[in-house]
C-alpha cells in the first residue's frame, strides 16, 4: 500500500510498516537491515505535519524504530514503542493460565529489549484482590522460582527459539508448541510468537491489533496507562540508560509518555542493562549498514553521471 506521507495529519499515528519475523527475515538483525530505509522514510515524511502527534510504533526492531523517529526530530516524549507493552500482556497471560484466572487479574511488567532480550520482572507481578488465598500463595511460589531463574545471559533462550523456529518451519507446529508449553511462564511469553511467525502463511496479528487499539482508546479517553514501553529518555531516568530506546516502566497518556519510577531487584536491573547493550549493538550495526548502502549508492550514481 502506498501512503501519501506529506498528506498525513493526525493526533495519533500507528507505525506498523516494514518487514516482520518470517522465514525471509529470521532475526531482528535482518529486520533492522530491511526496515532501516522504511523507518527513515516514514520518520522524515511524517515530521512536518505531525511533530506534535503521538507515534505508536509496532514495527520491529522497535528500539531501532523509536531511535529513528527521535533522530528525525520527533520529541522523545511522543514516540512510544509498544513492544514491551505487548510482551507484558503475553507475560501476564501465561501467568494467568497457570493460576486459572483472567489475564486482567494479573499485573506485571516486561522491560528491556523486545524479543529474546526481554526481561520479565517477576518482582512487579501482582494478582487482583479478588483472587483466593491459594492463588496468591501459588503466585508467590511462581515469583520465587522465576526470580531464581533470572539471568542477563539470553543465549539459552535464543537456542530454544531456534529450536521452536526450526520445528515450525518444518511444518511441525504441534512439536513446536510442545517445546514452548514445557517452559516456565516467562519463557513461554518470549517463545510462543515464534510458532505463529514461522508456521506457514502469514495471518492477521489480531492480538497485537487489539492491544494497540485498546491503548489508543485509553489515550483518547484521557486515561493514563501504567505499563512498559520502548521509550528514549534523554535524562537517563531509568537505570541511567539515556539517548537510546529501551523497554521502560512508563505512564502513557494523551500528553505523551514519561518514565514511571519503580523498584526492581538488582538481578532484574542487571538483565535490563544487558538487554540495553544488545539493543544498542543492533541499532549501531543497522545504522552502519545503512550508511554503507547510502555511500555505495551515491558512488554508483556518481560513476553513472560522470
């Protein structure tokens, strides 16, 4: 679909353009390479008439996309990556399934980088007061076990993701699902999407669309949302991470997004900082590749005209 970017003017813009995880683009590195020119084109094309708009970014890699829009001139407080918001929804759903309660009864945040470097923060997980004592006790057991598994090394999760992906690509979605279902809640939250992304033809991402639509309704109704999102904070309010987008505890409203101050465990903070390093390395690599392609294209054009 061709979009008339100079003609777009809106209060809220959802950026969902670009490639997504698939058999063609199997990693976020490949996505960054494919989507870099798309992100740059949309960011520069939308800025003139939409500098005050809220930009909700669903494209991936979401951290790289947020950085691209901020670098183009959008205010950091108006560019919101929904990756951590969606990861938090998935994390809560997996916990709720173990407790046998609605997802809406569970709160909790996933921070860090969207994807395999996501950091499910068990210390933030709570259950609504309507839950029984038994369920509260079971949740405390899940939290204790989850915190004990916390790590800043994402290599084991990456190996599992490759295993799930390979089974899905081979057409054995049931075996892929079995591998995912054997894992604890926070791992299932990271891996389950690999089944749908690599199991045959693409289908509409209904869950993603529904979650983003709900967020838009809350913003339009003037209701602040306490959640997590990929944001770029020039002040480094969250763990000193500044001038790069990362999944952050956030308050989203019609006025934009700001950091929500919460207390994390030291092991969670360490994992988020490691995720930030991964996200930074990915963005640096993508920017370098884009610069190389631009120089190569200019050299080609120069040789053609000379």
